[in-house]
C-alpha cells in the first residue's frame, strides 16, 4: 500500500473514450494490498477494459465477498455501484441484484478462498443458473490474509513458503465452470495484460454466466520456488490457446481474417470476438473438447490460458424465468396491480 | 535501443530540466525543498554559490529554467522558480558568517578585472577566496554594471544591489570605482598575471531614419536614458511617448516612462507580437500598466516641426518565411501610419564597443570587430586576457554573465597555476537513496495540485507614482511554501535495477502519468510508438533497461514523470529506488586543478 493518494495529474495526451472519460476516470481508491500484488494488475485490466468499452461507470455494479481479492473493487471503478458482501456470498447477492435490476452490468470479484472454499456452493449455483454476469476469480492458491495457508486451488505437490508440501487435490475452477454450464470460460494471468484485457472485455460483453479464472501471484506468500502459482512458474508453464481481439458493434469491423487461423464469434449484443489460434487447432466452441484438453494438459503440469469456451447464443436466468423486461424499480402501480379481472383469469387458468 | 548509461553526470542532469537549462546549473529542486522546509538561509547559500546574485536574479532573471520546468508539461504553468529564489533572499538570516574566508597570505598572483558588472564580480567572488589579489576597475561611481544602470528601481531596489554586490566587495578586493580603463595596453603593462574583461555591451543601437538629427532633442537611446534615470539625472519625460523595440529594454523604457510623466505610452515593434524578444511576463507587466504594443510596424521617419519632434511614421509590414524558415519583413502595402508623440525611446538593440583595446597587442578581433574568444575557456587570443558576460559574446542576461564568469575564473586559476586552460573540471555528482521506510521518503512525494501562484503586486496607481517603488511585493512565506510544494523534485531520480525486477507490472499500473512500459525492445522511433502513453517529446530521454527475464525491456519515458516515487513504493522487490541526484559545478580552486 502507499500512504499518499495517487496524484491527480495525468499524462497530458491521455485520450478520452466515446463518453469523454479518460482511463484515469475509471480508477478507484489507491490500493492497500501488498506492493506487487497480482490483484492490482487485474484491477488495472478491469479499468482498461471498461475504459475501452466506453462503459458508463454508473451502469456497472461490482460485487465481492471477503479476502484480498474481494477488497479490490475499492481500487477500480470508483464511480460505480459496489457491494462488499459476506464471505462466499457474493454470488447470491449478485443473483438477487441482477433479478431486481437487469439493466446493470454485473461484475463479481472473488478469490480462490471465497469461491472454491467457503463459497463453493454459491459459485456453482450462480454458474449453473446462468446469471448474466462477469465472474472473476483472482486465484493465487493461498490464503494471503491469514498468512499463507494452502487454499483449495493449491496444486498437489506444491510447496508453501514455509516448506510444507500440499497433499490435497486441487479444485480446478475452470473445469468446474465448464461442467456446470458456464457459457463463457477463460483463464488468464495477471502478468499478461495483453491477454487479460480483451478477455475481460469479451466477458463484460457476454450474455450469460461469464467466468474468468485469473492466476494472480501472491508476492508475499506464494511467489517462491516450489509454488505453482508464482510469476516464474506460470510464465514457464503458460500455454495460451488463442489471442483475442474484441470488436464492439460501434467500431468498424475490420479483422485480419486468416482462414484456418482466425475464428470469428459474434456475441448476442453484436460484439465480435476474433480469436487468433495459437494452439493446435483448439476449438473454443467445443465444450467437451475443452474439458478433455484441459484435463490432458493439467496432467502434464501445463496451465492452459485464453478463451477456452464460448457459447454466443447463450440464454440467461431471466430468459429461463421469463421475468419482466424492465428493472423492478421502474414498474409502476398499474403494472404491479393489474386488477381483479387479471387475477380471476390467472386463477381460472390454474383450475 | 541499448540500455541507458546512467553513469557520468549527464543523463540524470538532463532529467532535472531546470538545472540543465540554467546556465550556471543551479540545483533548483534542492533549494526549493529548503524553502519549503523554511531553511531560507541554506536555500540562499546554495543559490549564492551557483549564481552569486540570488536577490537580484530572483527579481530580474530571464529564467531559462521555467520554460524547461517539467511541471509546465504536466499542467498549465511551470513552478515560479525565479520568484521562489527571491523568497530565499527576502527571508534569510545574516549570512556574513557563511561567506568564504579570504586568506591573509595571498598566493602572489594579481588579476585585474575591467568592469564591475555581474561577470567580473563573479570572477572576483571565485578568485578572491583562493588568495588572488583582485583589482576591479569601473568607470561608474558604484559597482554592479548593467544591474545598477539599466534595470529600473521599480523592478530591483537599490538596497538589494548594494547588499549582494557588497558581499563580493567584502572579500578583500581592491575596487577602483570611477576609474575608466582607456588602454588595455597600459593595463597589461602593469604586471597583472591575468586580465578579465567584463565591460558588457554598453552601446545602444541608434536608428538612422529621416528626421533623426532634426528632432534629436526628444529622441533618446534606451539604455543611456535608463541609466540616466537610474543615476537620477533624468526625472521627467513628455506625456506622449513612443518606445521603439521589442526587447526587455523596451519594456523597461516604457514602464519607466509611465512613472516619469508619460500618460500615453506606446510600444511599437517591427516583428509580430509573439516573436518579440521580451519575456512574456515583461510584456504582460507593460500591458498591465496600460501600455499598448503595436506590431509589424517599421519606423520610416521622425516628423518634426520647428526643431521639435511631433511623431513617427511607420510602414506596415508582414512576415514572410523562405524555404529555410528564415523570416523577412516585407511591406504589406497598407498606407503608412503616423503616431504623434513628444518623446521617442530607441531600444532596438545593444552593441559591444572596445575603443579602448588596441588592435596591435596580440589580441585578435573578428570581422564584426568583436574579440576572438574561446567559447569554453573564455580566453582571448592573448593568453593572459579573458572575456566574459556581454563583452564576450554580445548581450545576454545576468545569469549567462555569471555562468561565464565562473568558467573564466576556472580558466584564470588554471592559467595562473601553469595548467592547460582547455582542460575543464568535471562537475561533482552524487546519488543518494531517499528511502527511509516502506512508504517513507526523505522528500515530500505527495504531489501538490495547486496551480501557479501569482506574485502579489503593489497597487497600480501607487506604483506608477514613484519610479523607485518596487512593483512586485514577492511571495510571503505562506505563498512561497505553497508554490515550493508545486516542485516535482525532478532531482530525485527513478533508478531501476534489472536483476531485482519480477515483471509484476505494479509500477506500470500505479504510474499516474503512464511513463512505464514493459515491451519488446526496438529502435527509438518504434519504441516511442509502442509505449503506454504517446511519446512525442524526443527532447526527453527514454530510460531503457537491459533485457529482463521474459526477454522484454523496461522503458521509462522521462518526459512527464512526476517523481512521486509510487513506482518504487509499489515495487515488491526494490527494483525501483528513488535516489537524489546532486550535481555541483566545480568552480575555480583546488578541485578544478589537475595537480
């Protein structure tokens, strides 16, 4: 952390986006996390993504649970709605908020403790229900706030800072998300913003449950030799399957389309994802293939990153429940009390 | 790009834009920090060592530091460096005990200085404490040269001149005032080991157009007229005055006229308003005193009636630029304009004049009749004779005269000690980490958001009534503190150690001005196009690391770095450090000598 606030002075040539905001306008308070924390890089990526997508800060709601990762919403999007919920309960609060006001853009921020331990069930159910959200797990494989115990995503055989070897089987959140039916699944690395920023943008543009597992080294407790979540380890074992360009509907679509190497996916809102293949014919529209591929690579100790699966035609929870199109707070008395005749008709239909 | 070589004095010196721009390389951020800390005397002495006349320069300097100031590139205006210098001078304690001591036993070398202006006084200040016997000659009754004769009292009070010239006079020099040197040959015959010529540029250029002779009684040469006002020989001027010329002398002439009875004072310049030589703030001050400036007008003739000046006829011109960008002023074809007036002040430039230097004494003059002087050593073609200030290379400002005086003093010292004058001493350089704790630095890194403060001025009506009343009141301590806090401490350098970097991006993420980029190496133009923020200022260096673990390099664009140290605070491994760079120019004395 720092004691001084980040100076307001900025680069004189900062360009504003379509809303007239500069990237600096999407920042939040100065981070109180440890110097060098991977989470701060993820915050910077969220800031960059929202700036580039011309999102109005007041149309975004950021929700989190408890933990180092869950502190980060304070450090970005200072002009957005925020809710710092109970440990592991962010998915429920987000689901409720989303049902009440479907017009906001929901960004859930969580960590490996918050989502893979205490909130594992909450995580699972928000995914399988297809809540329209972007769910980012800032995954450092360690309980940083309590001084470095293994978390549920720590790999078997990895070594703690004190030298203890982990014997538990790790939870791979990406595989779980795929299995539970997430319609956008990606993995990235806080040390690679060139990969991370387009993934966050694509996820924010996705309708349905978009999940990003972002490896984020804990400088203090999990960045040593023997750790499988350190900068060095992730860089050595990172296998990116594709590189992503996100083109929003407003931009003129101009993609270097090399047949066989670039795959174009148009999402529900018209945004175009141009996926430049890096891996051996990896197909991000094949869910079962993705799960198999992940399992194979995991067995080899490789970390697969990139956009792993996307279903551009996904439906969300509102579609499934047939809810009203407008946010609940915009409904007036006449809409909420349609009258005795409508009640009778409804009762009759159930007889 | 190759990794940046930060060894040697130049790389980090250039980052301290103000110090780099100052001819005397005054350590500006260092003294501004001392002002903020209320240590005015210390701040004054740093200035006194570098530029000899802090109180005078704090009111009159041409401030090359301010256009260079990094703050001016980050927000609207630079730090008011010049006027902060005055804060140090105004608030200091008695400095007598801090002046250099002068040895009782002299070193046996005698040096004559011709002229008692800023250049010569600097030479005297540098050499007297070393044991040189210094004799200063000046034709005027008081020392100070153009500082005293040409700068109006409402900009620079007499007491300030007396005080700062007095510090030098107190160093045991033999000051022979009222004694004009009419022959360099004679002076050379008097057995001096070295002679320094600092006679300035004492001749104001005249304007030879029809009517000049007939109306001579009301046409005055600007610098002579200012000097006469300064010494109390002139205290009136006509109600309607035209000042010809666009330099700082013209601004002094018009503002002085307003105080001596001129109610309708105009400045008329040949060039465009924007190209005028006068400093922007001097133009502003003139206009504030209801003096209009008319541009693109070339004087064609003085009109007169019965031997009395009635006005000036001007031809309207416009600027045309040739392929090489050189400007010429061509008639615009518009009808000539006649401006009525009672007096004209001609301030169209100054020249050197050396009628007192014989041309047969082994001292070469060039085809413009200027002495041939080495631009580094300030030695003439006669080994024992040195030049400095306006006498050397034509009219410039006080701060240049001081810088040249320091260099000439080094040359004289080395010359008198039998050493090669061409060999110049390197400056003293030191780097000290400012880290005191995890988030603690021994400088204030919390950047002030304040805009530049205006220097309070005396009420206009009151100030126009008295030519000896100082217009600027100067910053008080409170305003001085707040203005000092605007300084970005550019001398506290960001120093990067490659082996420690783990490429976590924390520095790049926190940097408020997007100076830091991790990317693949390339040539400079390519790199500048790929940085996190646009990098159009090629004057400012890119700090390039050697290869990092991932094969990328770190690039820091020095251009708009706030020196807030957040990169170092957020760095988990201490790869970034904030280190104070101190550069002290070596002056005459033991450290400038080889033996």
